[in-house]
C-alpha cells in the first residue's frame, strides 16, 4: 500500500477487494470505520486514484453535487468530467468524473458504452495546478488518448 507510510493501512480503513472497477488501474478503495460526510452526503467508503480522493455516487446524486458546487464540464469527450477550482491559480480542484473501467479498450478502438454512466466519482484533486493548466491539458486529452491507443496497437501488431 504505497498510500500509507510503512505500508500499514490505518485502523480506520479496511481495503475493499472488489470495488467493481477492475479496469481502473491505481484505484484503491476502502471502507471507513465510521461514516463521514462528503459534499453533504454520508458515506462509509472512500477511494484514492492518483491525485484524487473521491467517493462514488449514483449518477443523479452526483449531478446534484455538480450543480450545488458550481462545477463545469471539462472539454474531454472520452469521458464525462466536471471541475471547479477552489483557487483558479493553484487549486485544489473539486470535481466529478465517470468511471474509466474500459479506457484501454476505448483507446484501442473498441466501442465505448454510450449513455449516462451509472455512477460517478466525486471529490478533490490535490495536484498543484491552475485552472488554465488543467483546461489546456483537458483540451488535449482526447488526442493524447487516441495517440496512446495507436501506439499500443502498433506495438501489438509488431508482436510475433
């Protein structure tokens, strides 16, 4: 557990073996010993994904939080993502994003699930970045994913 000093999980967290998102590399999900309130909703489960600390909510509940927190849709087509910078110059960013269980398949050209996602992750990204930096990166995300998918395809075609 790279998330915690010394590799020991704190006693107030219990690792979840099956969080329903096997395709999301790096997602670490935990049950909490005591419930907490996140954006006004109680939860007993929290997840970490790269620089994100999130809870998972059903889609409609996430949309309520997105509206209440004044989040805007990010310029990404590959996935549904929303953002709001607490400080536009340095973050942090609160946000919501759809699970990316099938991101690798989509990059390789397989059809993506269409329609609204069943759930969304909602929480805080603690990367030190400005809103302008985020929007610049988000605007390039679809092209970068397409290029990465093409690179993977080229590597696989070169395999014996």
